[in-house]
């Protein structure tokens, strides 16, 4: 490999050698990223999604109980999924909560955010 040849031919303490060692230590991930177009270069989307729960962490201490905390987590998950699918979370939840009691259980997939239509 070209990077290995260049690394061996130059000084091991140079900035170029450091950059080559850095690239080689992450080579497997780089090859995977270049070979699969579905992969993101960074995890910024995941970090942005985690920002809301982290900012409100102290508020979640007052959910009342563990079950209340689990319900809040479910609502945050549904809201974030609706946003990721380009939906208005308030409109989505209003429609879903109004229809879910009468909706047939075998067609529950129609209420998922990536399938839902108003």
C-alpha cells in the first residue's frame, strides 16, 4: 500500500508520518465509509438528536416515577421519529391518539411515522 511505503521511507517523527499513522489506524472505517454510500461521515445527526434529552435532564427528575420516566422517553422517541420523517409532531400525535383506540390491531403499521398520512 502506498501509505505504508511512504511511512517507512520518511522520518517517523514528521507531521506527514503522524498523519499517515492516523489514516492507517482508521483505514478499516474509511474503506467501509467509501464503499457504502448509506453511511454518514460523522455522527452529528445522532448527537443533535440526543441534545434535547440532555438539555432537559434535570427536568426529568420530576417525572413522578419510573413508569412516568418511561412514558416520557416513549413520547420523546415518537416525537423525534416524527421530526426525522418530516412530520409536525403535534399534528401527528393529535391524529394518532384520536384514531388509535378504534384502529384495527392488524393494521397498526399504518400509524407509524414513516407511513402515516393525515
